[in-house]
C-alpha cells in the first residue's frame, strides 16, 4: 500500500511537471507536442550530470546540479520548437513529432558514444546513477519520500500565481487567446511565445529527470520515456489547462500508472490473474476514455497552434 | 528556368533536397564531434548503404534487403500522407502498423491462413484502430495525435500479449513463418532471382507501388478524394456544402489505418524478421513513415522515392564503424530531415516571393518602356 502511494505520488509529480510545461506553452499559443523529446533530453542532461559529479559531492549539491542540468538542457532543446514555430511558421505537430524522434536518437547517440569512448567494448546506451540517486530520496518508515514531491508542489503553486496573479502570466495567456488583440495593446507576442516555449522546455526537462529516477537507478536511453510526454498532454487537457486541476488529473493518471508497477503486491489483484500487459495498457486506456468525455467542451486556448502573423486580422 | 522554379512539384523537389542535405550535414557534424578521423568515411558509408559492398551480387542482395523494408515503409508513409491530406495527422500509423503485424502473424502462425487472407486481416486490424481514432475525433473532438499515441502503446502491449501464444517458451521471438506458417509467406514472383537470390524479395514491393498509384488516383481523380480533401481544407465549409464531414474523417482514418496495417503484413509476411514479444518501445516504422511522407512532398509518387531513401540511410547506418560510432546516427539524420521538413512551407514562400519580386521588376520595366513609347508618340 505504501508502495502504491509512493509511486502514485511520483508518477503524479512527473505528469504534473510536464503537463504544466505543456500548459505554459499552450497558453502562449504554441502547441508543444515535442514534450516527449524534451523529457528525454532533460533526463540525459541530469543523468550525465550525476555520472560526472565527483564522488564526494554533498547530497544537496547533487540534487541541485542534476535538476539544474535537466532544466537547462530541456530549455535549450525547446529552442528547436521556438525557432520553427514562432519565427518560421512551421507546422507545430510535425515539428513536435520530429523533436520526439530526434530527442531519443540524439540521446542514444550521445550516451552510446560516451560509453564507447570510455570503454571500447561498451555499446550500450545505459547510464547508471545508483549512489547519486539516493540523494533524491529520504526513507521514512519504508516510504521513500522524494524531493521531487516538494519541488512539484512548489512549482504548481508558483505556476498558479504566475499565470493568474502576475502581469506576465495574464499577458502570456492573452497571446494564446487573441494575439492580435494582445499586440494592439503593446504586448510583444513573439517574446511571450518564446517565454512560454522556454518555460515548457525547462519543466519538461525537469519531468524527464524525475521520470528516470523513479524506481530505477539506471536508464537505457534507446527506450525514450514511453509516451509520458503525451500522457501529460492528456493530463493537461483533462485538467482544463489550469494548474490546480492538472494536479488532480495527474494524481488520477499517476494512480493507474503506479498500479502497473506494484499490482503484484496486492493479493486480490494477483489472484485475479490478469496478465501484466493489461496493467501496462491501463493508463493509456483510461486516458482515452477520459479524453473522450472531456474534449468536447474543451477550453483550449483559442489561438494555440496558429502561427502569429502580424498582417492577419 | 523560372518557369520550372514556379511549378510546385519542382519546388517540393528542391525543398526535399535541401532537407536531405541539411540532415546529412548535421549528422556529419555530430559524427565529427564524436571522432573527427573517419567521420567522413562513416557518413559516406551511411549514404552508400549497399554500394558499400564491392561484389555486384552482394550489392544486389543488400539492395534487395533495403527494398523489402522500403515496401512497408512506403505503406506507412502512404497512410500518413493520406490522412494528412484530409487534415489529420495520423501519428497512430505506428500503432496501426503494430496491430497489422499482430493480426497477420496470428493468422499465419496460429490459424494457418493463406497469405492473401493474412494481408486482409492485417488491413482490417489496422483499419479498426484507425476507426477508433476517427470516432474519437469526429464525435468527441479528441486530438488525433494524442489518441493515436495512446493507441500506439495499447496496440504494442496487446500485440505482445497475443503473440506470446505464437512462440517457443524459451525464445522472445515468434516462430518463423517457414516453420509454422508456410502458406502465409508472400510469393516471390521470381523477383528473388534478380536480387542475388534474396529469398525475402517478393510481391510486397510491386504491391506497395501499386498502392501508391491507387492512393494518388483516389486523392486526385475521384469524387471521394475531392470530398476528403475539401474536409481537410475546411471542415465547416465541407459541412455546409453537404458533405458528411464526420463520415469523411472516420473513413479517411479507416483507409489510412488499413494502409498502415498492410504495412505490418508486408514486413512480417516476408519472414525477414520475427516479432519480439518483449519489445518495450513502439517500432519506428510508423514514425519513419512520417519522414518519408513529408520528404516526398506529401505526394504518393514522391513517397515511393522518399521511402526508399529513408530506408536506404537507415540500413546504411549499420555500415558505420561500430567500434567508434553507432547505427542510430541514421535515426538522427532521418528525424532531422523531418524537423527540417517543417521549414518547407517557409522555403516555398521564400522561393515564390523571390520569383514574384523578379517578375514585379519586369512588369514595371515594361510599363516604363510603354510609357516612353507613348511619350515618343506625343512628341511626334
């Protein structure tokens, strides 16, 4: 039971972080379908940071440096989306898809070549961070409390305040609803969209490192992040693009995802003898059902996905 | 020359070449960053693919291998471009491909069906997944990209579960068709003899090209294709014109899904590869289909060449010196190509406006000369 709660919270953290990333970008008017790739790149940044930090580094430093590396790499990678979507009016769906594939391919190539250079017989794309990972968790009576839980809570609260209580947030959302109107009152739409994309890159990267430190202490980068970027988008849609609802949606999805990790710990579930494949499918099936019921009355930002052109009315 | 530049086909071709060049250039830079000596040789090996081998017989054999895998890739790219013409981004093609593979392998290995029945079954399975996406899009307004991705994973886990019944307990791979489902192997039509006795070369290759032509015919020459494209341009306008826009969305995703499903059977019914039931990520075939569709300028005929090219460099990836580089460099290149395809619209716009600019100058010059003539007349 403790394990179920622990994993539910951890998966909810990942989903909320990445969904908030998507939320910022969509409120500014850019659909970020490349979150999956951003997560992979952020995860790679964090994993390599953990690998290269000297042995004696204090736990606090490990946590800070790793998180910083992920955020920076995620934000840098999101530049690809920004350039294409904001300045070159590219098809955002296409660019996002390309970024997802590119993220996995690039991370694999980079990690593999690092591994091969250090050991010519090593052709794997695995990074190990067994001891460093311990810096992120505190064991309380069997419950592995992770710093990501605190961090996520803080970010959710911060996002709410930024979006609804600051000039910046309201301007950002105006650019996603009606960029021409925003422009007419002197808001720089391009700047706001860049802000949205970069924030989403940073949060996506953070979600990535959270993902690969959940339950495992090494990661094979060929695998990517198993559709978590897209699950997060489903969470965002279900959460109606609002930070407070996104957390609740993330908890629901996180629960079903956690179930597939720990179902064998429950006797009654084990006795049902359902193949593990069913549990693996569950979060995706649930998200489809949820989407089917919530997308009809969706409150998506009106101008999302439409490149801003000063000349149009 | 200018006339050629103005035609949209030529512009697409130039844009695609630019994307390929850009992708290869960045790939080369990445190789340079890993290890400068040998980087040029490595990128050359990727581009050469089967030419890498010195004997003609081997070249033909490996060309055959590339062609065998180009056929399913072409089907996937047809699937994506078909729905894209209808304004839908069918990223679920990857999952529809998986479902097609599942259906044809199950039919072949467990039910011992004939190869034609297997292909049809695969098409139905793919279409079914397409229809789910279509229904969700038409009636519940679910973004087809997100539902497609969800279905990709559902399809993957489903396939792994189902095909676990068609394998040896000790192995992670399904039985070969040769051992358990001879009737399902696609006939070779004597094509194998041309390609250095490559036993996998067969009917799938000409079939996929026929499908490309069929897709072109449907989109360009039939009422159905016209309606589908109209729905893609403007869903509401199509509705007001009396077209059943919901039916069109579902129908186009069903056709799209059937194409991707058949891609699965064109892949696995050659018996070249077996399904690995422990696989933990969706096969890249459907995603590479996106690359091929866009690189081909979203034309079915362009897709034929683009699919071959993408498969060509994907296979070429294994020719790099694996003790220094890794074969995923070709995944990197093809995903870069897709990314660059995002800029095609801008590139075409730039080409058009530079053409228009040149023409504008000409007309003003003409007007000037006409005016001069007029003045001369007045003077007289």
